[in-house]
C-alpha cells in the first residue's frame, strides 16, 4: 500500500513539473515585461492574475514556442486606480521581441504613439490602436515595421500629416487612418504599397488631390476617402483598379467630369460620389460593364443632361440609387426592371425631371420624386413609400404653382395643361389663356381662404395657451403629460442620457458585443435596420439595432430616438443606450427579451429533441392581452396629443422572462391625425376628426404619406392580436390585404356571438386546456376582438374600455345591465357591435347573416397592382372585418 502511495506521489510530482515547464515562459525577461505592462496599464487581477501563467491564464495573451506573440487589450478593463490616470504606458513592450500582434482597440491609451515602437517591435504584423484615445502625430518610425500587414489607427485624435515613410511598408494590406484630425495632402508614397487591399483615410482634414498614382494599386478592393476637403477631379487612373469593390469619395470638394475610364471597374459594387461639386453629363459607357454594382450615390452635385437609365437600371444587383440634388432632366428612367423585385430604394428628388411618370414606379419599395416637374396623375398605389411633393401633379396637394409649371414646360418647348406630351409645341395664347386666368383667380381665392383660416387657427391656439398659462398661475399646479411628438426638433446630443436614451456606447463596444456584426448574431433584417444579438463585457445580453443612413431614410432612426426621448412607460421595450459616433451609421441598444415575441412564443418546443410544441396557457395569454392593451391605452389616452403605434402585430409584442409585455417596433409611432397632406387645419385648431375623415379602418397601415392616422387603427390591429390568442391561428395580425386571412375571418367571426357561448368552442385553440370558467373568459376576449373589428372606426371601443373589459372578462358576458350616471363601460364597448349586428340576428342566432354576405375583389384595378374592394347594398365581408386600406374612402353605410 505504501509503495502505491509513493508511486502516485512521484507521478504527481513529475507531472506537475512537466506541466510547469510547458506553461512557463522560457524567458524571465518576457514575464517581467508582462508584469510591468500589467502594472503600468492597471489591468484587473481577474483578467491577468499575477501568480498565473500568462500564456494559459491571462486574457488576450497569445504564445508560441514559449514566446509572447500576441497581446489583445480590447476586452480588458482597468482597475479603479488605473482608470484615474490612464496613459500610453507600454514601454515594456520593447522587450517582447517576438510580438507579432498588438491590439488595443477600444482600450484607452491617452498619449502619443512612442517613437521606439517602430524601432523595437520589428516582428509586428498587426498593430491595432483604433479608438484608443491616442493623440499626437504618427511617428515616422512606423515605416520600419517591414513585416506589418495591418495598421489600424482609426477613431483617435491623431494630428499632423501622413508620413511618407508609411510607403515603405511593402507587406501592408490594410491601412486605416479614418476618423482622426490628420491634415495635409495624401502622400504619393502610398501608391508604392503594392499589396494594399483596403485604404481608409475618411473623416479627416485632408486637402489637395487624389493622387493619380493610386491607379497602380492593383490589389486594392476598398478605397474610402470621404469626409475630407479633397479637391480637383477624380483621377481617371482609378479605372485601372480592377479588383475595386467600394469607391467612396463623398463629402469632399471634388469637381470636374467623371472619366469614362471608371467604367472599367468590373467588380465595383458600391459607388459613393455624393456631396461634391462634380458636374457635366454622365459618360454613356460609365455603367456599361458595372454588372456587380449595388449602391450608386451621386447626390448633391451638378450633374446634368439625361440620366443613362438604359444601362444602369438594367443591372441585376442594383439596390440603392440616389441622384438627388443635381440638374438631371428629361423623363423619369424606366423602372420596369424592378417589377418583380421591390426591395430597392431610389431618390430622384431635386432635379429637373419632367413629363408623366414611367411604369414600374409602384413596384419600388421606396422612391423620392419630390422637387421635380413631373405632371399628369401620380400613382397612389405606392403612396406608403413614394414622395411626390413639389411637382406638377394634378391629383395630390403640395405641388408647384400652375404658372411655375407652365413656364418650365414652355422652356422645354412643351405645353403644360396638367400633362405634357413629348412632341407637343407651344401654341399661341388665345381662349385657353382666359381659362387659365380664371383658374388662377380660383386658386388665389382658395389659398387666400385657407391662409385666413390658418391665421385664425394660430390666434385661437395662442389664446388657448394664454388661458392655460393663466389657469396654471392661479392654481399653482400643472397637469404633467408626455411631451408631444409633433415637435420634430432633434434631441441635443448633450441631453441624450438625461432624456431617456440610456448610456452612450462606443462603436468599438458595439463591435465587440456583436463580434463585428457577425452573421451568427443576426436576428433579422428589419424594415429600418438589421437587428443583432449582443453580449457586453459584463455578460449582459442585449439586442442591437443598426441603422445605415446611406440606405434608409433618416426618419426611420430619428423617430425611435424621438419616441424614447419623450415617452416613458413600462410596457415599451427598454432602451439601454445608443451609439451615434458615425454620421451614416446609428446604433440603438435594447434590453434583451428572453421569450422573444408573441409570434414565436405562442407555441414552443418542449425540448430540442422533441417535435411536440407546447402552447401558452390561457392565464398567460390573457396577461399578454392586458399588457398590450395597457401600452396602447397609455399612447391613446395619457399622451397629449394621443399617439398611434401603427404597427401592432404579433412580432412587435416582445415578452421578457416572466412573459410581461414590452411593445417594440416603435419607428411608426406618430401623433393622431398626422398626415402629409390633409387635416392640417383641424390639427392646428385641435378639432377632433370625425369618422368621415377616415377610411374604414381609420388609417393606413404604416405610412408617412397616408391620408391620416388615428387610434381606431391600433384598435383594429389589436382585435387581430386577440383573435390569435383565442384561436391560436398565427399570422392574422401580420397581414393587411391577404385574401386567405380575409376568408378565414369571414368563416370564423360568425361563431362569435354574445348570445351564444357554445359556438365559440368551434374556433378556440384546441391546445388550450380550459375549464368552464376559463372558457367564459375566452368567450369574453373573442367578443372584445369582434368589437375591435367593427367596420366603422368611430364605433370601435376605446383602449381604455378594452383594458377594463379584459381585466373584468366576466362582466363582458354576464353583466349587461351594469349602469351608472353615464353610459356603462359595457354599453360603450358593445353597443356599436349590437347595432351593426342587429340586422342579421333575426336570420342567424350567431349574430351574422351568412346568406347576405358577399365578397368581391378586383385584382390590379387602375393598374395599381393592389386590391380594390367592391361594396354593395348587401353586407360584404369587408364591412365585417375591413382591412386598413382605402383610407380616403368615406363611410357610406
């Protein structure tokens, strides 16, 4: 026995000795250097434990052959003492002679880059000091790092000029000096870097010209020079960069014409020439061979002449085209190539385009045609995504004056009578001139009357404010309410945190949390931006939304910021912070919701290996319904003026670990009655809109250019959510004009009746286990859902009444005689339903007459490609569950 113990002890001793030899650095000098670095930088003990072996136990340390070859400080944090006086104290690095990679991105190292760094670390291949609070100039000694492949110095406060010595880094592949304060010109020596694949000098103070010698960088794939003060023309030699994928020279002072040689860039995908002083006609062959192009931005220049649509608009991968703010003229380019691919963004605004609209406009997901001279009739089938203001259209408001349009078309040798034929010639003025004069007098009288009403409205508004002020002065108290979203003033950056927008994260923190926006972290591609999972250094899980303002409208990002800055309520997704470092890329950080959204939580697998789905129990479903109703009730009744969500569906209802509701998708929230064209006087005078001002659902689904938006639309959408909870039928709330959904509603709404409980069992989710009392609650929720789907917006219940009904479901079906001095909440909730269904109750005990319901639809009427519902004297299905379309049609029944 003693022999066995001795053998075991010897094995343990020799094993530990071998392990110790394996993990220890071979050089005491290197270990001492790391300990000195730990001390000078103030690294926390939990990251670099003093007694542990650095190669195996220190975070960010890489070793090879018992030598330190890599140091990564980007995920480390300083001690409290180290944070008090951080410095660029890395002198001990000079003793790590085998170091090939040093990364301090996001780790504060305030101070200049030491001169010795390029002299001592001769093995260095990767040097990343981005966003490290560095200042001072770039040392010339960096040119001695002959093995260097990647140099990242972006996001600092580096001054001075770019040293020509960097041109001696023959192995360099990536050079990123962006977002600094570098001055002077771009040295020609950079063109000697034959292995360079990415050059980013953007967002500095560089002047002078783009060196034509850049044309010799045959391996270059990314050239980013935007946001500087570069001048002169774009060198035609850049057309020799056959590997180039992205060329960004926007926001400079470049001038002259574009060279046709640039059309040789066969692999080019992204072209950004916007906000310069470029001019002339685009070369006809410029886009001929650019078959990979996806993004083309030529905005805010002085280009003129016809736009070469016959070439560019046939490119199969084109997604973004922005030519706004130029002098392009002629007819709108033909967009028929995008009939089957609506996921594109076009901006033709602020040019001199004229004539009638070409075909294909309605197929584009987002198009801006404002501030041109288009005439005729504007297509309204795509009004959710199109901007037509300040043109010469006849059928929409906010257009140029009739006289301005006439003068412009006359200069083109055309006649303007609302439309313009390409071959028309200006005739002598005769009788039509008198008609035009008469028309002008009518217009003057009309707009004069409108102006008088506006002045009166302003007077009334001022009087109201004065009265309110006097009341406040007398009473000494003020009724505090959320700030109106009608105030579109941007939120000052200094007050972001105090206004409810959370912590200001650095861009490097965001990159680290999402692993450089890795595809594995992607949740989905949203309408306004990509959404990612993220994990911060402290282990906190978050959801990160990334807005690329080069490809989406700025309003999509600013509307969410505005909402969070002015509205706070526990029923909305918490905003933890933001990152606004980049001009064209904004980041919002939300709290992570462990149970996702309602669309993927209603049914969940029991375990990873089982195909069986477990549905939410009824108590949880009712809890979710009440939570959503409370959030909408806050918007509708506690905000002044009322706010409309406009995007209530299962995917916008987020659930935390206790299935508490947090409403998301807040980009569409707006003030009730907001529109781009109508009801301005009513909003100014605070006159409530009647049902005749709205369509059958009360609003358009989601549009800044829709007729109007009101709370009745949210109620309608909420009714669909309730039906999903009752029936378990997913997808009802996600569709707006789906014929299949309409048919399903027509078939199942007939089973919801306040006179008959038994019929509800025909549509209840079969996976629900409910007793008699719970079934009565299910019945009550179904009745509330049907009331929300009333065909007349003015007769739908308010969210305040809906909250009361859902919190007291038994009163909905048991206590119809509940009374008070005013109408009971029961009557307020269901009187409209009884009125709308009374005519059918004699024919059908369920409350709806099947025989009298007719459904009629014409596909593609007026060439819109959409659905138009035909109404008759008989009750159609669209009266029973109207979809939020045709918002300009008044209620006729």
